[in-house]
C-alpha cells in the first residue's frame, strides 16, 4: 500500500508541473490567475531556483559539496534508456561530476509550478562535455524555508 501511495504521490507531483507558471516570461500573455500567482510567489520562485542554480554550479565546478546543498540526502535521479526506466541515488550524479571534471554549464528555466511547500521545475540545460538535456526537478520546502531537490529526472535532447 505504501508503494502504491508513493507512486501515486510522485505521479501527482510530476503532473502538477505541467500546468504551472512559466518563470521565464513576463506577465504579458498570462491569464489573470497566473499573473497573480507569479507576482505573489516571486520570492518562492527565487528560493526554488536557488536550488537549481546550485545544481548547475555543481556541474560547472565538478563539486559534490555544492551538489549536496541542492539535493536532499535521499534524492534520486531517473532517466529512460532503451525503453527502460532507471532510478539511482543522487550520489551517482555526484560521482559523475568527479569523473567529468569542471565544464561550462548553462540553462534556461522553462517552467516553475508551486503548490504549497512542493514545487516542480523544468529546465533546458547544456553541459559543454555532456551535451543538452531536458531536466525536471521535484522540490520540497524544509522547515527552515530552504528548498531542496527531492527528485531529478532527465532526457537527452
């Protein structure tokens, strides 16, 4: 039962992100509801994107220590390869950073969606040694107000 609840909860978190506020745009072209949400949650968006920037900075500097600031200790990373879903502990990402070494990293925020103390962020990222990716993150806000990445899932562009 716990497993089913966890799968349903994770699915709901991913679904929340597909109807969210686009953080890259101005209020122009957004519905009145989204305009209010965007203005109201501006400080939340900035706090959420701090975790995403730490992820990118960890890639730039090949730094496990910086990466650990962005993710929870129990965070996971997933991807699909040859039709098979793979999920690993986030430490696998940190191990890869050490192997790749420092590199140039850029990203564009595509979507940010917030529901209370959980959020979903989608970015298009580019790593000079690894290539381009669609990265999606599920985040949760801690008691101290800090946002941490709980789950990263990606696809290669």
